[in-house]
C-alpha cells in the first residue's frame, strides 16, 4: 500500500478526535515532565518562520529511526 494512502487513512482517523497533522514543521526542543511534555516547534506561516512552544499530554515521534524526538529525549540511564 503506498505511503500516501496510509497517511490519508491516518489523517481521517485523527480528524475524528480533533487532531490534525502539520506539515513543514520541525521539532527543535522537547522537555519531559511527569504529566506532560513541552514541545518547541519551528514552522513556516505565510512565508515567515514561526517558533512556538506548547504543552501536550503526550508526543508521538513518527519521522523514522533518526527521529528528532528520539534524539531530544534520550536520558542517561541508571
């Protein structure tokens, strides 16, 4: 099944929950807390670069093995 088809299915299901997918965005910062995360993203709006920080209950990194989420959320263990 082509990726664009999978993406259309995902977007359709997400929209049922009031969630949308934003393209042309980049995660540039991430802070994890016990009950939420703060994500700083960079995006282009009307041709201008915008940086914003928002809080979320959870964050899904779905941009592959070299995910910025993975790189930003690595913590020393033990």
